[in-house]
C-alpha cells in the first residue's frame, strides 16, 4: 500500500497530464478539479482505475458520490489508505 503522500503526488501528476494547458502551479490539494475544468467527465473511468491501482483494492462504483472526486484531498480521504477496506 502506498503512503498518503505518494497517492497525492500520483494524483496531482496524473491530473496535470490531463490538463497540460493549465498552470501547474495553480493546482493545490483543494483545487476543485472538475469545477475548474482540470478534469472532465470523460476522465472519470481512467481516474477510477488509477485510484484502484494506488489503493491496491477495487472500488465499488455503487458506493460513489460526486463529492468523492471534488479535489485531491477528497479523493485521498475517500480512497486513500484510510478509505481502503481490508
């Protein structure tokens, strides 16, 4: 299992590859990724696969909420080490 910081760094790096035309210095762990158009809905399936890989466990899509993907902090809280089910 990866550390919280490794998960944050991986998520931030991935987001920046999807929003290459955006200023990388402007993204923080609290940046609203979809609202501020760093990500679009077409990125969601790939984001889910990345999160599953980072946490080392599958994600039950029936249990997802829109707020789970608001920003990096939300994703780490929901899907990071603390959010992973054994």
